[in-house]
C-alpha cells in the first residue's frame, strides 16, 4: 500500500467535501418530479439486494422501544 502525506490526505478529503457539496446543490436544484422518480427507482431496486436475516429482530426491538416511549408519555 502506498502511503500519503498529510497534505495529500487533506487534499483528498477536501475534494470529496466539494463533491458532496456539489451533489447537495444539484439535489436541491432538482424538481420534485425528479426526486420522486429517483426515490421510486431506489425503492424498486430493493429486490436486487439480499434480505437481512436480522431485520425482523431489529424491527421488533424498535417497536418495543416505541411502546415504552408511548407508555411513558401516557402518564
């Protein structure tokens, strides 16, 4: 593996910061139709990925936490 200098590391991180800023600007400038189309593509592509075997357990944990919160707020 090639090592880099601290200056090179900072330059690398700064480039990626500019990329994130540019992407955020493009997203904000896009129309609601474009945003919804992109969201639809993402949701539609979920079948391309393997199912998480721990998902249901995680969902149950979150639901349990919300139940505790709701019970505490009813007091």
